[in-house]
C-alpha cells in the first residue's frame, strides 16, 4: 500500500494557486460577514440567550480562521519538516476584533510508526505541537504515553491497541502535558496500514491541536446549560444543529466514523478510504455516518470531481449540508433534491456522485436516494445482490429535477455494502456488483462489520487504482 501523505509532509506538493485563492477569498468574505453580525450582539450581558449567541459567533469565527489558514497551507505548500518553530505554540485568544486577524491556526502534524522496523517518523509541525526539539528522535508508541495526561493514558492505549490488534481506525482526543507544564488538547485520527498478509505493518496518524476550539465549545456549552435551566429547549436544539454545521466547515479529511451510542447498538459500522496508486489521501471520495436526534442513522458515500485542490474543504461543506438537512428530518429523496438546488446556486463544490441512506432501527426500514452513484448491496442468507434504486441527475446539473427514493425492510444479520467507483479496479456497473457479491461466503463467516471490511480489503485493498475509493459496511445487529 502506498504511504499516506499528510498536510504538512515534506513530499507533498502545493496545488495550483487559482482555485485555492478563490476559496480563500470566499472564506474571508464570510469571516467579514460573520464578524459584522457578531459586533451587533451585546459583548457583556446577563441574558443567557445573548451569551449563547455571542459564544456561537466566536466559535464560528475561530473555525473560519482555521479554514483560512489551512487553505493558505494548501496554496503555499508545507514548510520543510526540519524547519524550526516559527512561533511559540502557547494558548491563543478565541477571536480578534478585525475579521482578517483571527486566532492562531489549530496546528496539524502527522506521524507514522513502522511495526516491522520499529522506526518512527514525525512531521515538523508535530514537534511544534508537542514543543519538542526537532533534533530529538521521534517517540515510539511505547514512549508516547509519557507525554499524555494521566487520566487520558488509558484512552490513548485503547485507541492504539484497537488499531494495531483489531485494525480499527483511530479517532479520539487526549490531553498532552508540554515541557513548560501547559496542557493542550489534541485530536488524533489514524489508521493501520495492512501488509500483504492482512496483518498490521504500520500505523499512521494526524494530530491536531484543538485546545482553543474546545475552549470555545465549553463557552457554548455553559450558555446552553443556562438556557436549559430556564426551559429554553428549542434554543438548545438550535445550538446543537449549528455546532454540527460549523464543525463541518473545518477542512478535515474524514478518515473514520464517529457514531454516538445513545441506546442499544443496532448498527455495526466500519469504513475505509483507499488512496489512489499515487497515495493521494485527500482525494474526492468520502463516507460518513451520523446518529440523528430521532434515533435514525444517516449513512452516505460519494465523490467530488477533481483530485486534491480544495477537495477536503468541499467534502466538509457537503457533509455538513447533508447532516444539517438530515438533522431537521429531511428524507433522502428530498435531501438530494435540496442539495441539487444548493449546488446549482453556489457552483461549488462539483459533486460527481452521491448516495444517501436513512435507517430506522425501530422498524428496520432503510430509505435511500442516489445521484449517479453505484447502488448499495444487500447481503442476506449467504448471497448478495444490488438494491434497486431510482437514479437522479448529477447534483448541480438539473436544479428543477426531483429525486426519487426507495425503501427496503432489513433483517437482523443483514449486511449493507456501500462503495464508490474505483473500489473494484477496472470494473464498473454490473461487473463490479458481481465481483462484490462474490464476497457473500466470507461475509457469512464474519461476526462483525470490521471483519467484513477486512475481507473486502483483502480482495481489493491491495490493487493498483487510478482514483481513490471508499467502502462502508453496516451490519444490522438487532
């Protein structure tokens, strides 16, 4: 498998300036608009609703400033990995008065640990996050917990063990203690890299300093609690939806799933992004899953046209829009119709294809709609077949066209397989479905979605592919 590339790895090449400059200009205009509205809210008030609004504006500005800085990194390319820190990585204020002068960029660094050679490699930005001497050797996985807060070490150990032993993606946060005694919160996302025999050969991760973002969220949480005590439940729901949409603004590659567990586990979900032969980790394909407020689960896969330039930010915008509409109760067909109109109005980003599904565990009903995307596959009783679904126009091409949707009742033990084009190299349409349906015997012997995903990876994960691909497996557990 080709090595993963991170945003600040020295071998990455900066994209063309034109498209990214346009995204930077749009972001800065939005920052100015948000800041202008924020200035109209009281800066110091005893009204919990006003404090809540002010905190949300601060959070939005903080994330927009991060987006601005990340796009600038895309345009300018990464600094050399051995470059000395340009500035202290201490705490930064949440916002500044001028819309063009935001907080310090939430730092993003990367690391890879080779389990076969016991070698480790860190990016220069990771040294800055940890405030360590760039000349010092990178820490091994056994040494890394020494920097972690005592209360968070079990969490880190569990994440790393799950990655190395069970091949589960890493997605979690923990606190770091820096040499000066300051505490920083880091969000770590990573995946195992499998060898030809299916065993874990190495582990890579991207670490992001989210200390200021979490500080802003705590402020939002405090004002939300005040509203709750005063019985303003509607305002709290509005905040939760706003927080989901603002999180989607961040230009982050969605490398793993985060499904909250509010009740009995009804879906076992596993997914993987497969880079192209060139190792492009920020290709145009995505997958996502979200537990909705009514107990249903949103699943989606899709792809953006193009490769590399602005794709990460476009992915986040699309996922955020789909999450927001699904949170409001919009069904897949009307959701794709609204997304079609949105993309026609904005022109950005260009969606190549999309598949949206909504699963209700209490009735085991599955409703889905698609736009130029491969159909989902259902495996039951040792066989697999494609589900029939009406295909709508590519989003942004026919704004007046509605999207149909299809429905299926699932059973305990059923397995859904969602994928993008390129999962089966050299195969499309019916030929791809036949190849994937042939995995049914292996799925029957597998007990978890992760085991089924590994079966797919053993069959197709090591193939040379011109474009990146995504696969998502969801197993009905009850």
